C-alpha cells in the first residue's frame, strides 16, 4: 500500500530518543523548553508553548484569549473537527465561513461580508480561526486587517503548515495573528510522535498558555496569592487547567526532526511539481497556490471533474485503494458530522465546501515516497479515471 502520508524517521531521530531515555528526565524536563525555543526561533516567533497534541494547543489558545460561554469562533468547515471541538470545550459556539474553490481555504470575501452583517446584528465572533489547509496559508494580511476593523482575535490553525511561508516569512511568526498552532502528529511535516505547539509574541498570552497547559498551577511568586508565612506554599493552583504537557521524549524527537524541516518541505515540493505537470492533462482540478504563499505541501489534494469521468467519487476512491494507493479525504465539512447536525447545522450551509467534499481526494505525498511509487500513483489514477 502506497500511503498518502508517512513519518520519516532516521537513525539520528532514534538516537535522540534513546538519549532522553538514558537521561534523568522523561516527562517535562529541559528538552521541552529547548524544543519550544527551537521552533519559535525557526519560525520567528517570540514564544512557543508545547503540548501533548495540536488539539490541546488549540484548547489552551482559545482559553488564553478568554473564550467563554456566550462567545463564538468562526472558521472554515474544511478542517479536522479538533478546530471547532476545542472551542466547544470552552462552552463557546461555532460558526463557519465557506471556502474558495481553488485554494480550498477560507474565502476572505465571504468572511468580510459575514462580518459586516454580524456587526449590524451584534453577533461578531470572539475569535476567527483561519485554517492552513494542506500547508497553504490563507490571506492572513487581509484577515488581520479585518480583525482591526471588527475587533476579533485570530488563532491560526497551522497544523498542516510548519515549514511553509507567507509573504516570504515562515508561518508561525504571528505577525498577523495572536496565536499560531502547529501539529506534530506522525503524518505532519515533522513529528514528535504526537504533540502540538502554540506560538505567540505576547508574553502575557504565553503565561496563560503555560498555566492552562499545567493544571492552572503556578510556582511564580509574582502570581501566587498571599499565604500564611508559617506554611510551605511552593505552588498554587490559581485557575482550572489541564494536564496537556509534552514529554521530553517527544520533544527530543521533535528537535531532531526540526533539523530536517526545510529538507522535508523541499522534497514535498519536488513531488508536488511532478504531480502538477503529469496530472495536468487529466480531468482533475489541481490545487492553486497563491503567490503570497509557499506551501509546506502537507497534503496534495485534487478535485475530480466528475462531469468528465464515467465513475463516482466513491468508485474512484475505492478502486485506488483496492489497487494499493491509499487516498484519503480531507475533509468532510465539520458541520455535516452527526454531532454538529445535532447542534442545528444543516446540509447546504456552505455549498462550496460540500461540492469540494464530493470531489476531493488526497493523493500520496511525503518525503519517503519513492519516484517509482509516485509514477505508479500517477499511472493508476489515470487508469481508474480514464
């Protein structure tokens, strides 16, 4: 089976983990802050706060911005459910803005129109969450301008796009957002086994992120409340937090992987360029990369021109898998999931996202994909849809 995504682990990664296992620290020791500093330095942010998953990082990001019951976030329906689930954890409401037909990211023109209407209705969102689908940044500069006009915070769900760039600067620098979140799941650009990180340039947000990540506990005298002088108080829980900490084992792997980040992304670009050339003659709509963006190419998503193909979306999906090509679908619109339909969302809410869902396939792209396997993917795809 040719996988659509796969981690790339070498001997240096293995040795980095073994070194941690031989050290005095396995959970959150000195390697976690080293990983945080390394990622922040790489992408140009002031602070990084590592967590045990990107979902956790999203949750503490929303909490740190004060998201609460009665508030709402808006995001793209073309994302994994974690983007919105983390807001529901906070008791907030979620809403969606449809996507562009060619980049598959949030449609900023529709976002602006929705904001204008909501300003009149006094139903503006607390947070807008632009998702970097497949590794490509949305138009963050325009979204940032809208945030100044309409007063919302921005959390970039950049789970797909570490190593990507926007306006020639690394995604994650938080120039156009309050917080950016990365994922280090095994199929992402780099992996820590499982894990995530929230990046920010705001020191107070960093403090809150750390607090929410670790049970709401602080050992800083600056934030502890006064206590009787004859009792030992070397830590205090000052808010309700979670155990979302990353281990040193995971961080050690992450540091090792980070050293090859640019190489991983470069290899993905080589694979994507070959697809761009050799799929051009097929009845397929290829992903568009905007001039402002340098995609990390976490995914390579095609849209089938089904009106030119004598097979259904499902048939093509199933036949490719039967032939040993593991294709996937990223994503079913979040609001079409049964849980979200119980919240009141109906089919047809975001028409372009639903059309995308009926046509999209993610085909294999990862640094371990051999040229001969990519050739097989291209040939089999051509055979199946011809």
